[in-house]
């Protein structure tokens, strides 16, 4: 199948880099987003998210006339939907309303022969639901759930798997799982991704592709929970967990991940719940891992409080606010959660060190002062390492000798 015009719906952390990759292959790309500000920014050749090198690729695509953003869908040969799939309510139930409204957006311009791909991380069955919503909106067209290989529109789920901070490289190099609703749907989707994907494309059905993405992130979550549980056990038994993991990992079949202050980001802390929601009676380990990882920030806070109680007006340096090392993304960060809890301590002063930002975001401005690393360490009674940013590895051990150090990332151990 050939694709001259490709539309990407949702121009966020996944949609925009993906749109830019197609554009870099000299395809006409129409990006669609509900956010007028984001649309205007992209049309100026600029970006509204942080991802290394993305600014250059988007700028080149826009200036070259290959990428254009709009709030209203236009006809295309393929549509990729990359919108958020958050929770609804307090029970970690998946909210598919963004996918449903993306369907309403593209339905009027869909035509026979088009391909629709769901890229958003989704609970099992979401692709079939999406196809159902499109069928209701366009009764004049046929879809795979009723017409199989003879359908007018092809539909597939092809989950994204890229690591924030390395998105452009991983978009090209990672293997892809292509879950078509029929073999022809898979074949069409493979043709589309082959425009820029150098990794292998593995074909399966839509439900398996949905579950595969959830499985990858749940696997990582369960393994991080194992490391986090170990860290709490080791703390009680007075054992250095970092040394322990290093030693255990010398076994040829052991590969333990690293403990931290909790699990942040927009994927690993969310996706496992989609499995728990679908099969709560079986997903016991997956649920338990989520609970262990969600508990870890509270455990860290309790440890800090126990130490802070020994001081009259403790000065606490919090090293790192991002959700992981060497990025500036503070959203869903366990470090932020910990700082917000510590800010409730009476008489404590918090010095916040985050080398990747120049001002504190809303929600943190009342918690403490943004401070440079050396200054914070010099003034602090207690130093908490919350993120393993590269700058923190350079801290002179002598500078913290007289301080109480609570190192959740093993940077100073
Ligand atoms: N973390 C630890 N210990 C570790 C590894 C990570 O505490 O040993 C923490 C990090 O500090 C962070 C959180 O886990 O708070 C998540 O970070 P991450 O680097 O593991 O993953 P993300 O959320 O940046 O990206 C993940 C990736 N999934 C997998 O590695 C299986 C990525 O490939 C996915 O595309 C992405 O989720 C997504 O969009 O789903």
C-alpha cells in the first residue's frame, strides 16, 4: 500500500515525533490536535514538548512543507491516533474518551481504502471499540469487525515503545508489534511503519498487540517493585542494597533493576492497572507491584521525618525533582510527591536542586527554594538524593560527610 498523506491525531510526546519522522521521509503529514496553542507552535516550526533533537526535525519538516498542524481533520491515506488514555474515577479504570473523540474528529474525512492505527497504550479490546465507534459514525463505510478482509477501512493497533529522552532513535530502531484486525490490516500497517522503522515489524492480532504493550510496562514495574521491596528490607537489616544488587547480578541468570524513590512517568505507573482492571482475580502480582512502587515515596518521607525530628529547624536539600535521570520532566514524579509531603513538616526549610529546570513549576513554588547543588549541600543538615542526575554523581563525598544522607538512588553509596 502506498501512503502519500498521513494524519497523526494527538501531537504530544509520541504523536509529534512520529509525525516528524513521516515528514522526514518526505510524506505529507497533517498533525491534528485540540490544543490550538500547540498547533500554532508547530506551524511556526517550534515544539511545545521537551525531547532531544525533536526541535530540529520538526523545524525542518515544517519549513520543508511536509508537516502542518491543524485542529480540524483533513482527508489522508492513513490516520494514526496517539492520544492519552488516562484513568477515569479513583478505581484505575481506563478512560477511552480521548480515543472516542479522535474517532469523531476523523470520521467525517475517512474514505474507502484508508488505514486507521491506534498507537495509544490501550486496554485489551480498545482497537475493536475504536473500530466500532468509527462504524457508527460512518455507516456508509465497512469495517473489519463486520466485513473482515473485504472492509473499506483497515484498522490496527501498533503500540509505541519509545523511551522518553531517546524517542527519535528508538522510533527508528525499535522493533514494532503490529496488531491488525485482519492480516490485510497488519500488512497495510507494516507498509506504513516501514517508511521509517529500521527495526523488525512483528505481526499479530490487535488484542495481543494491546496486551503486549501492557505486558512490557508491567514487566518493568514488577521488576522495579522487586528492587524497591529489597531496598526496604535491606534498610531494616542494615545492608547496602546497591552492593547487594551488584553482587546478586553477578549470577548469570539474575538481573535485578535499581530501587528508587518510587515509579514515575506517564506509562509504567499507569499501564499495569489496565491489566488489573481487566482481570483483577488473576492480576495479583501486577497489582501488588503497583502498590509496592506507589508506597515507596511514603516510605522515603517517613525515613526523612524520623531524621528531621532530631533537628530544631532542619535544612533539607532535595536533590532532583524529575521523574528520572537527566530529563526535565517533573510530571508524575515521585520526587515531587516526596517534596510536597516534606513541605508539610513544620520548621523545616527545603532547598530544591534540579539542574534541568530554571524555575519551579506550579505546585512546588510554596514547598521550598530552587537552589544550586553546592549551595544546597553546604547549607543542608539532611541531603536526600531523589534522582540520579549525572551532576549528582560528581558530588565530593567529603562535602556530605557531616550531613545525614538519605540516598534513594544509590548515587552516593
Ligand atoms: N525506575 C526505577 N528503577 C529502574 C528503572 C526505572 O526506579 O531500574 C523508575 C524511573 O526512575 C522512573 C520510572 O521507573 O521513575 C519509569 O522510568 P523508565 O525509564 O523505566 O520508563 P519510562 O516511563 O520513561 O518509559 C517506559 C518504557 N517501557 C519499558 O522500558 C518497558 C518505554 O519503552 C515505553 O515506551 C514507555 O514506558 C511508554 O511510553 O509506555
